[in-house]
């Protein structure tokens, strides 16, 4: 008999390639949007609808995907999502109208949302406690690499006729490679145990799958049974706080802050896209190295604290250094400083630099629309006056040259880098790792999808209300409000999120049953000795 395929490298490839596909699809629209606008003559509303269609498809997947994952299995759900992604990419590549573009983006959004849920659950169940943190976090690393890859490909295809068709089509490459890796992996932990190929045993969870396992209904998520209500509170709290701290919207104004520092023209776009992308990759890789050493709880606390400090710092600096308070309708966030008017189809035609990355995405975190509303812009002056330049400093005339203002602007830039880094080693990877651990295996898919639906819905709400919020209380107070939300999130994590590092899924389940949602003060987490055993397979020689 031949030896079974190596489990760890294959699981790593599934996680990495799944995240790469997710990140690529999130970010590729910002490079394709301008040529699409030129080729199809899209209005502002049509561009918003095209970008938002991916979010709507992802939200639909989060509502029904959990039942698909639990009914048909994690592996089959990933296979199915890749087939759906192939259909969506083919639709986009051959699209000849806005209708087909919207349909293709919606299908792709459904596929990447379903895949993101299934991948995290599948990998977390297949490997042991010592590898789970690294391998699930590898999905987040794949997202950041996918974002950078999409911008590099956008740059390479910027001047290619119908280049946007190729941009959408290349997303199928990592999905096909992921499907190839899946062919050599078992359907789940129970099949792995049957094949005697566990890494360390999952605390007895896999063997119990076949006999007498409990049944859970969707309504059990809100009941006291096995402390399911407490687990759901933890899951919803994490996904909501990661969105309500404003991470997508802070990135939306990254180019404005770069412009305030004094990096104009192409250099600002390079810093915004490559610089912030590199920071996100570095921070995510740091999280991968620490998640099984420092623990999930420690990374969440540290990340949320730095997010609170940095976003509050941006708000305070913006009191002293005036910055643009809203992008124009057709502004692609590359901070080129060009002064074309909204409605001018040649606004950024000569700029071949890629726009900045939008989200981590994130997380399974959705990309923010590259096209924002203009109903609150401009807010002052004669309504018939021409709009302000897109994503440039709001002050007319030359920027203030004083040394103090220069220092404040560099401080804002530093705060932005810290904010992106803090999200990328805290909420970004750890939220989804915790969600894949805290629920019983019988309802894990539905529970994960339920929490994920709130993540997408909150992202839509935060994105759509951002400009209205700025128009009501101002940019500075908006950032300070995000800082206050991060402080509240810090308290939530400290009180209610337990430490799960080094524990098997069965032990985490037992911990939640015993805690009955009691606040978790300090570090009094009972990390009992975890027994690992390898099943020896005698090979006749």
C-alpha cells in the first residue's frame, strides 16, 4: 500500500489558495472598474451597483451556505463553490452588458463567501490543536497576498484592450489548484481517523462523530443548551466589532491621508496600494507566528487596543490638519491629485497605477466600494459650483508648510499604518479562527454562516452610512467614534472571549459548556494537558 498523502502541506495549500482567491476577487474590481466605466459608459449609480453586487451575493451565501456545509460536508461545499466561481468568472469574461456583469459579480460573491466559511471549518477540523491556528490564519495571509496579486495584475493589464476580461478570468487559477489539492484530502476528520492519518487526535471529537452525536437545530443557537447562546454572543460580538471599528472606511480615506503628508502624483498611489498591502501581509504573517504561542485572546486584545489608539489619533490629527471629507463619485482611490471633474470619463485615464487595497480583508472582510455616493459632496457653497478635486487635500491653495503641520501629517500616516497592522494581526485572522473553534461540529457550518451574515450586513451598513455620518458629525468625530467602538470591543473581548490555544475542539466545547458564559477575567484559562497520540501504521517490509 502506498503512503497516504501528507496532510499538513495539502491543508496549507487549501487554506492559502482559498484565501488568495478570496482576496483577488475582492480587490480586482478596483482595477477593472475604470476600463469598465469607459467601455460601457457606466453612470455613478451603475458603478455602485456593480461593486455592491458582490456583497449581495456574499450575503446570500452566508444565509444559506451554513446548511449546505452541514448537509453536504465541508469538502463538497468547497468543490461546489469553485464550480460556481468558474461559472461566475466565465460570465464576467464574456459579459457584453451591465446585466451580465452584475450577475457574474453576484455569482462570484456567492462562491467566495461559501468557500471562505467551508475552508476555515474544514481545515480547523482536519488538523490538530498545535497546527490549527497557523493553518486557519494562513487563509488570511492568502487574502492579503491575493489583494497584492490583483493590483499587480491590474497594473500589467491596464493598457491591454479588454484587459478587464483577463483580470476576472485569472481568478480561476488558484481555485483550480485548490480543487486539485482537495482530491487528495479526506472528506472530514471522521474519515481521517478511519484512514489512520490524524496529526494529533482532536481530543476524541472525530471518533464520536459516527455514534450517538447530538442533533442541533438552527434555533439552538439562541438557547441555553450547551451554552449555545453564549457562543453565539461571542461570535456575533467579534464580527460586529471588527466592522464597527470602521476598518474598511479608514482604508477608503488612506489616499487622502497620504496626500496630506505630501506624497502627490503616482508616489501616493504606490504607497497606498503596495505600502499598505505590504504592511497587511507582514502583520498577518506575524499573527500566524504568534497565534499558537501568545494565543487568540492576547492577539485580539492587543490588536483592538492599537486600533483604538491609532484611529483616535487619526481623528485628533484631522482636527488640526484639514483633510478632504469625501471622495467624488467617479474617484478611484489612487490619490493622483488630478483635478478632473466627476462625470469626466478621462478623469484618471492616464494613470496606470493600481488603486489602493480596500480591505483585508478580510478577512473574509468584503471590499469597500471604489465608488462612493455624492449626495453629501459638496456640502457647502453654491450647489451649482463645480465639485472639488477627487481625493485631494480639501484646502484650496498650497498646503501649510509649517514644521508642526508636517509632523502632524506624518503622525496621521503612522497611525494609519498602525491601524492596518493592528487589524491584520488581531480581528482579521483571529475572528474567523475563533468562530471555527467554538461551536460543536454538528452545527458548526450553520453557526459560522449565521455570524458571517452579520459580518457582511454590518459591512454594507457601515459603508453606506459613512458619508452621511461624516456630513453629520464630521470626519474627525467619525474617527473618534470608531476609536470609542474599539474601546468597547476591547472590553467585550476581555470579559467574554476565552483563550482556546492548545486545546482540541472537543476540549473547547467542554470549556464553553462549563463556563455558561461567565465573564473571563484575566488569564485564568484552564489549559489542561492535552494528550496527543499518533496511530502507528505497521508497514510490512
